[in-house]
């Protein structure tokens, strides 16, 4: 494809919209959209399988702007392509996702054009990007999802899933470790439908990338198992087209296209300068740039006649034809494969499968009990039988986390129809890939030890920000793991996870609470869940004697109570400490002290309950409260009040057998009873 006048006019429209929006906002990143405009234009106009009138068509190609600071590139494309707005209940409206007025409100309060692309805020944004490396890592999950969906749904004569995943990324993305982890697993799996376009402009905020980044990126990716192509000039649409055509025709592995560009292309003084990375160009520089483009220098937010039409006649017409053919194919598919068609519709709308919880077990009372990781593995497999799009794995820890779906294959290089993913020791990429799966409506999960949530935290935060029903499973949840010592014993992790808005943290206390935790997980549509599980066995409680485990749905419930339901003391526990609280309760009761035990597996769900319900569980009149948890004390004051006490960790752990650790750090019946009596005495004084 050669650069005809209409192409150049369209490319320069993208550039000038970006310049004008950043200048009006007095904030933003103009340089990258200016240099990347031809790259994105060629991709969208000539290759992308995308219907702007139906932006949630399941088999659309995915486009990710991983260097999200260049957000005006994406907003300009969404506007010029005429991408429609979609409501939260999946209705396509006859309105633009990004209007010209939205572009004029770039980076302003409540606009659909925030500083970085935000999933759910703006239709057409496939994932939230900004933290560098996350977008490309998400793209790996999306590419896996595409191939898994093809394996699950495609039938002879009915190719429902064949889409590709494209990501534009920059030097910053490829410096981040998460991108390296994701690229490594993508190469291992030989993802044939994944293409990253690397904007190699050699500029970062500090200046030239030579300050810190001098490796041969191409050779690194070849070592990962990628096909590496090069385009010497980002303005050369013909070479860009040839590289994209090579990706489409030579399959068998992921493709990296290294595109050499000049940041702020066309700016008379700032082209190639780091000053164009994160600052407005300034009025005079913008005028000079527009003169270089042959653009009216005083025109602002100009979209010349024919530009929107060019997008419609190429990308729009191609996408509509492909999507209408898909719709017709799916209508016939519904007749021949009604059950699979129903699954596809439910999956796309984040609804649960029919009978998904029909085989969830009930565990009999058992004083010895099970580790909650063990009971979770049993529940996961019972649920997976009826939840076909539940797909995931662990960071090289399946024997420990018990997260392997039996009866299903593992994904292997070039074979991606299985439901088990071996992420390797790549926790950060695992979290981001799980997000990518969920963005493609596959129900993704990932598992590791709780201490390594630290490596996964950026992805967990983004799953909450994007309101994705991702499942993050963490075992070995306390000093209870014993001899591995403080490097592996989580202390502050529970508190820090609970601090993330929109994230549901569940720490079940026995096998039947685990069942109820998975029941909550199965129904989530817009909240990620962290499931925190023990390595050591905990008793399976006798529910004929104690409160029903269904109380987990409320986040907290009365497990054992004083006679007449009028306690003078409340013991609050989570996870393995629930049974410790019960043992202390029995001893206190024998001594005539009226105590109540509250299981509080999820602070977040408990907070969502009515004040009346919360008061019925934690009576405001009872100030003598003791919380017991083998984690940091931070935050527990919310439930104990200033007149309560907390039995928790106030240091790191130690390397020793579990019984010695419990004695050392005060997690014994005798110590809990002592603290309870002291608390009660203080409140009676």
C-alpha cells in the first residue's frame, strides 16, 4: 500500500487530534501518537477484523495499546472509525464511544477520554493500560483465550473463533519484567495469533534509551521463540503492510515487528526529543508541526471531509461483512449445537453455566480435617465439571496449590485446547495472563503461595480496577507453613490485599466454608476474588453444632454463641484461626464466660451487609472483642474497636515446626483465653 493523499490526510488527522487534545488539557503525551499514527492506521485500515458498529463481536481481532500513555492515538482511532458505545448490560447504542467533544475533554473529570485507556469506561478499549508491560502481558492471555475458544467451540464448517491479537508497545513495556515473563510463555506455547508491534524510538522520559536499555531486543525475542520482523521507517505503509501480511501468513509462533520511528514526527524542534514524550508541545511548536503537515496551523480538532468516510469504506465495510457472516454462521450453529451455543452466549455475558454448582460437595465433620488447599482442590474439580470455561493453573505449584483440573489436558506448545496452564515460575505474568483470559470472557484463575502475591499484586490491582471476575488462589497462607521460615511466611499480605478497592478476599475456616467460598466465586461477574488457603489441616466443623457455612455469603456470621444469644465477649477469627477461637470459646464457656465466635472470612462481603445484620453479628453493646489471625494486626481495629484486642503477628515469622511457631507467637488456646479474659476485665473495669 502506498501513501496516497487520503491516507496521509487520515494519518495527520490522528496526529493533530492528539497534539490539540494534549495541548488543551495542558497534560499528556503527544510524541508517541504522532510517530505511531501510520502504524496504527495501517493495522486498523488494512488488517484488523473489527466492526465498529458491533464492538463486542466475539470473534473480533483485539487491539491493545500497551504504551497507554499514548492514549490519544487510541481515542482518535475510536472516534474516526465510528466505534459505537456499549452499555454495561451489553447493549450497543447509536452513539459514538468517543465523540469529538470527548476528545476536547481529554483528561478531564468524568470524560470518556481519561489519561490512560480504561476498560469499561470507554467502549473499544480492550484492557486498561498505563502500567507498562501489563497490556502486552494481557495480550498473551487474550491470544490463549482465542485458541482455547477455537478448540472448544469450533466444529467442522463452523469456525467461530479465529481472531488475532495485536499490541502496540514501546521501549518502556519491553524493559518491564512482566513483559519478559509474558513473552517467554507466549514463545513456549507457540501462540500463532499474537503480534506485538514495537515502537522503537529510543526515547524515554530521562532521555535516550541508551542510558539504560542497550540490549538487542530482536535477538532476545528470537531466543524466546518469536518470529522477529523489522520495519526501518514507521511512515512506510508498504513495509508495514508487508510485515503484517507475513504475520498473517507465516504462523506457528508469535511475531514481534520492530518498527523504527521518530517521536513527535514532524515537530520542527522536538522531533526525536524526550521533551515530546510527556509534555504538551506548546502553541508555537504545534503551529510549526501543522505547517510541516500542510495543515491549517490555526485549526484545532479538525477532522477534514473524507477521513471518517475512509475508515468506513475500508475497516468499517470489511468488519461489517465479516461480522455479518459470523452472525449467520452462529445462527446455524445454534440449531446444530444448541448446548455449545448456549455456553458461548452465557460466557460472553459473564453468566454462569447451567447446573454449575450441582456437584459441589458437603464435607462431614472431622476433628482431623483437611488443609483448605486440599478441600479447595476437590471443590474446584467438582465445579469444573459443569463450568466448561473455567481455565487456569499455577506458577509451577500444582502439587502444592491443588489447582489442576483432572480429566482435562494441559496446554502445550501449539496445542491450546486444554484447561490447565503451566505458567512456570512467572507470578506477575500469570496474574496478567489471567486478566487477559477474563477480558476474553474465559473464566481464568491462577495460583501460587500467598507470600508471592507480592509478585502478582500489580495484576491483582488491575483486575479490581477493570472489574474482572479473575480468581487469584493463594495457599500456604500463614506462619503455619512452618520450617520454610519468614521468607515464605506471609504476614502483611492479607492486610495489603484487603486494602485494594473492589477486591473480595476470602479466607475460609474449614472445608465447608471452602465450598461456600467457591459458590461465591462462581457467581462473580465484576469482582475479582482472592482465595486464601492453608497448607496445614484444619478441623471440619460439625455444622449440626455450629452455625451453617452458608453464612460465608454474608462475609461473616455467628458460628458459636453464648446461651440465650447474649454474649459478653466476642472472638473473631478467619481461616485456620476459626477452630482456635472455637476451642477457646469452649474453654471460656466451661468457666462460665459468655462468649460468641464469629467467623469473618471476608471483610468486603461483610461490609456490604446491612447495618442491622452486622450489628446482629457484632453487637455494638459488646466492646470486649478479640480478633485472632496469623497475619498482621493492621486493620483489625475496625472490628475490635479501641477497647478490644488482637492476637496477630507483629513481626516476621521464624523457621520451625508449626507447633513451636504457634507457641512462640501466641496462637494457642491458653493465650487466646488469657487475652479474652484480660479484654473482658478491661471492659468491666
